[in-house]
């Protein structure tokens, strides 16, 4: 679950550009998911089309960004078999500190992958 080099070249610019705009909202959503004990592993699926994963948090038209941002967490990814039950421990080991990093699940055409992106420093 390392950041994929293919992702870096193709998407990182677009995602980073958006992330400056949405980071505070995603960080707060991550905090609320953990505080309310939904999960210790918040995940934010992002896509340019509507996704059936999680709940829409930020629509791309809302803030004039490139991606739609949904809010979800590990349990839903296991239920939908995106993360297999056998891989839960591996996922948890690879998961980065949610106070410092945002876990994005990038979905675009034939490409899907997890990406951990650091929140901007205050």
C-alpha cells in the first residue's frame, strides 16, 4: 500500500491542487469519524464521477475542484470486499497517522489505489 509511482506522475498534481482547498474539511471529517467511534481508519474515496462508496462530503462543483470527495472507513471497504478480510492487518499496518495524513482512495477509469497525503502544516 505504498504510494504508487504511476499515481504520482499522473494524478499527484491534480490531487495536490485540490487538496489545498479540501484538506481542512477532510481533516475535520477524519477527526469526527474517529471521535464518534465509527472507525479508527477513515478513508476518503475520490473520483470524478459519483461513487457508491461512503457519503459525498464535497462535490467537485461545490468548490470548483477536480474530484468528488466521499467519507468512508475501513469497515465499509471490508464489507464491499475492496479490502479483503485477509488483508485487514496489512491495511492497518500500512495506514498512516490520521492526524498527519489523509487516506485517499483514488478511483479513475481503470486506476484505483490508496494514497496517503500529508495535511498541510498550520
